[in-house]
């Protein structure tokens, strides 16, 4: 009897498994119908559909086998003799074996018919998937802020209503977490995870090979050059962004970048004593002709000023994307242990507002709560805390005893304004940025250059790190960038003097996100500045005609 019960339980488990598998197949096929191209399906789509329908047919047969498995079974019938029970057990085993064989054949066929990694999703599907995730978050920003306002208003006059509002907020945030977890799971089961990894690696490799070609000319004495002085009057993160700006202009003008770094305030002997040089073959800044920006096409050496005083401004400045790579980048990327960067010194009161540690930790708590909803309890909540204020580490360890707080107070102390231009401080900030970029999730303020550098480096660790950060103030930006525009996809009618009208197709110059469901910007059609619902616009990618470097093959011959 025990043997039969075990078989019966196994059969029910198999039924449940098949039901889950059917749901997975539905999720895999549905995006192809909803987000596929309007034209006839291509070979990859046809292959995926054929595989899905084959799986469905196998499921029908498995279901029929399992139905017959339990038909007519009445083990409690007292009229059954022992030999009849033995025969029933044997028949049951045979049917279970046939159902199991069908399941194994289905798994084998799926392994043999896996779509090639190179056959990725449509751009529409990827953008829609990310937009849904962003809109869920924006909806929660709006609802939570408005509900908390109501809670404060009724707290003294209507305690019962305040209690109800608190319960709605508690249940609402669980709904939000569940939706985001489901969207994360969709990206894991839609069959494109391997493609995303490969596409990110191939894009990175292509740009690296183009830069290597540009930075290592066959004859340095004849190469066209762009010189850039590293010693911009700002902090380390700002200077790193200055180097990237110089490299972008060099890429756009097809000139080898020569970095002048002797006497660098962070390390007097220069960049090459700390990092690898930008070129293995060409570091000489001299040439037959020399000019300040912009020079002429035949000027061999052109000096590039800092981005703040650049005139005329070329089109290939951040946030521009090379037009030949734009379709691949927009399909792959959403924009741009929890590790936290808390900035307390130089920018506070000038460029950035002060944020209490509690604000950072609210975002940290929310990350872990959502992680536990998806993966179960975390054995130890752990954060790496990087700051230029050593007192923050002690504060975090005292207030948040349920967290293991990791950080180096010596590095924090060396990052203070009066000591930061030293080798000790330089090593410390490099260590902090490196570990921040390795994070599972980054909580910081994007008004901080260090925070943005860490986020930029995170993009090299994942196919898309756009959902792996929480900024307490700014959206992502690049100092000296060209206009950051978004496109209205839904109309909006102004409700008060603070917000502005939108028509579908309007371009909006973005000023920032208020993290309450609204963003601030300028309608370039009406020239009105005001608030608008964040979900009613989408990013407008600035695709610019950069050189395509035909000398560098799109595919790496060595791979």
C-alpha cells in the first residue's frame, strides 16, 4: 500500500510540474505575439513557435496518460483479491513509466532544438519589458507619496483612517515587489538571457577593438592627435569623466588621444604610474602642425579644452550614441550584497542636498525585502558602506544591528577635502569605486561623480545594470552633456500651475525626477517648464554619426 501511495503522490507532483511547464511555455510564446514584428515571422520566430507547439502536443499526450493512470482506481474496494491488486500495481507502474518517458523525450528534444544564442528578441519586446518595470516603480512612487501625504493629514483627526492607510501602504508595497519580481523572472525564462550576455560581450569587444586601433596607429609620428590635459580643477570622479569625454571626442574625430598627466594633483608622476597607458605605441604629443580646438582636418595635433569651455561643440558629446551601434545598444540597455555610497562633504550645500543615513537604508531595506520575496530569507544582510565621512560607519553599525556593515574608516578619513590629493586617498577612492561597481545593487546620489563612475563600471559587469541602482537625488547625467530629451508617448493636461501640458510627440528637455511619480522638464514645443507624469515619456536616444572604423571587423576574428 505504501508503495502505491508513493506512486500516486509522484503522479500528482508530475501533474503539477506539467502545469507549471505549460505556463512557462505560454510566457515564452506570448511575447512573440505581443511584441513581434508585423511582417511574416523570421526563421528564429518560426523555430520557437514550432518548438512550443511540439511541447504542447507532448503535454496533451502526457495529460492523457496521466488521466488514464487514475481512471478506475479504487484501492479501497474490499472485493479485490491480492492478485488483482498486484496486477493493478503493475499496470500503474507501466503507465507511470510511459508518462515519464514522454517527459524525458520532451526534455531531450528541447535540448536539441535550442535557439541559437545570436537570435535575440525584438527591440520592441526589450524596450516594452523595461518600460513596464519602470512604470511599476513610477506608479509606486506616486501612490506611496500621495498616501503618505493623506496619512499625515488624518493622523490626528482620524486615527482609524490613518491605520487603514498604513495597512494599504504595507500591502501595496508587497504588490509592487511581487510585480517587479515577476518581471525579473520573465527576463530569466523568456529564452534570451544567453543572447543578452553574448550581445553585451560582443558590443564591448567591438568598441574596445576600435579604441585599440585608434590609440595604436602604425606610425605615431604621422598620426593625427588630440591632446588632453588631465589636471582639470575638480575631484577624482570628475577627472575620470574628463578623460572619457576626451576619448569620445578622439573617437569622433579619429584622432589618437594623448593624455598630458605629468603633475597630476592625485599623483605627480602622472596617469601611467597608476593605470595602464592609453596607448602602447603612441604617447608623443608633438607633430608638424599644432592648433587649439577645433583645428583643421589636416592639423596634426589639436589641443582639446575642458568640456565646459568647448566651442564649437561637436555632436559626439555625452549622451550621444554612435548611430551604427544605437540599434544594438537600445535593444540591450535600459538607460545606465547592497553596497552604499554616502557622500557628506564637498558637494553638500552647493551641488547636492544632505541626505540622512536613514534615507539610504530605506532603499537598502527595500532591496533586501524584494530579494527575499524572490529567493527566500537572506542568511545575513550585508552592506559595504563607502563614504567621505568616517562617522557614518560608526553610525550605521550602531543603528542597523541587523546588518553586517563593512567599510574602511581610514579610506573615509583620507577622502576628506583637505587630504584627498594624496597617494593614500587615491588608492582609497580607487578601491571604493572598484567594490561599488561589483555590487549587486547600488544606493547613492547621482549628484556624486563617484557614484556615477561606479554605476558606469557596473554596466560592464552585467548585460544591463539599469535596474541595479537607486539614486536619492538626480537621474543619471554627464557633466557638460548635450541636451537630454525624452519623447511624450501619452498626452497630459495640466492640473495646476506646477505642471505642463503634453501632446504625443512633444520633446521634453529633462531636468530631473522628483521620485513621486512626476519629473521636471521643459516642453520644447511650448517652451513651458513644469512637472509631468514620468510614465508619459520615453527616452529619446541621440544617435550620432560617429566614424564606423571599417578597418575593424564587426566580429572578432579570434572568437
